[in-house]
C-alpha cells in the first residue's frame, strides 16, 4: 500500500492521531495545520487523497477545495463540525468526495478512506481497460458486449462475455477462482459454490462450437484458469 495522503487539520492532537494511525496502516502521510500551506502542498504534490478540515488558519477548507478543483481532481474527504449540515452540503457542492463529522471514530475514518481509494482505483482501472481485444481470430467488443471467432458471432450470455473478457484481457496470466468470482460474478469465492465452473463449462463448449480448441480455456491445477488462443 503506497497511497499518499495529505492531512490538513489545525487541531494538533487530532492531526497527530490521524497521521499516526495512517502511518501505521502503511500510507505515506504528510501532515499540515495551516490552510495556505495545505493548498500549496496539495497543488505541488500528486496525492491519492486529501483529508481537509473546514476551519483552518490563514485559509479555510472551502477556499482550498475551490482552488484545488480548478486544477486537480484529487479525492477530498472533508472534516466538518458535528451537525453542521450546511458545511457538509457546501463541501460536497464544491467537489468534496465524502465528509465526516467531528468527533468521529478513527475506525470509521479508515473505512471511508479505503472506500474512496477503492472507487478511485476502480475508475482508473476502467479507464485504462481497452474497449476491444483481438487475439488471433478471436475478437471482443466490450461496449457492444459482442464476441466473434473467425467473424462468426459467439452466442454467449453477459456473464460468459465478462468471463471471456477477463481471460482475454489477462491471457498471459492464470486467473484464480477468487479473482474471477470477484470480477465476473461480483461476489466472494466459496468452495461450495459451483457457479463459476458451470459458466466456464458452457463458455468452453460455445468456443469449441465455433472452431476453437477444447484446450482454449485450460485449468491450471491449484491456481485457476487461463485462455490460450493459437495464432
């Protein structure tokens, strides 16, 4: 875990508690107490997340957020006074990603940080994923959810397409059942659940029907599954 986080909070004790907690969790943390310094640092460094108090010396959190959003889209978690609904609304309207009212539980803070970072990572992964994949004569179109081999369309379900897409996108790797359950079936892997095996079996039969080898999807014992399409 190498995510870098900036904490801008003028309460010395709270700042120290938050920074110590995040350091112990493996994050790289920079801690500041002043608004102007916070804005300068936020603009100078590419952080993965900024934890920003509203009431700060020299420049309040709203102004920092407004200036930041003119240049960067760094995720921001606002810390606001308990019950200050207008602060929360204003912060969100200026582009904050989440808020937490003081006083707060440190465990909840960690959960909210992890949730924001997961969303950011997922959006980056999605943006970097291609819309089309071609492996030899196998062609996949993610936007249209269409697959074809030798120009012959594959009649596959949405789940079977997602499964084939993951195997094709990572065709040089062996994908574990746990990964495929999470990315395709969108649930945790259970060794008593045979759903993935069923979908793989049906997908394999449909690939064979259009001319691919029965070994196009191979089972790597104890590791998972791999797609192999001959050139």
